[in-house]
């Protein structure tokens, strides 16, 4: 699943592929925002991403789209 994170006062977004479910990501975001803590997500390669909850601008959670290869019809 793909997660995009916007951080306040930063022009670029953070894009992350994770094996976590949408519910797990939403729960982690809610916990970081309510406790003023840190958003902790692990990507599909096992690396951990840490973002302070107070710096979160927005979070987009969605299925990753597989790129198409070939000359198929749309």
C-alpha cells in the first residue's frame, strides 16, 4: 500500500510503500496527532519512518497502482 505524507513547511511530500493495512496506518496517524507524539511507519523494505505529529500537514492512504506494460487498450 502507498502512503503519501505532507509535512508542514516542506515543499516535497514523503512517499512510502508499506505492508501495513489502511486501518493500521490510520491508527498510527491518529495516535501521533492526539498524543502530540511521533508517527512511526515501517516501509516494505523494513526501514522506519519517523515524523513528529505536530509537523504533519496531511496523509494520503491508498492502494499502490501497478504500472501497465505493453500496448493494451485503456
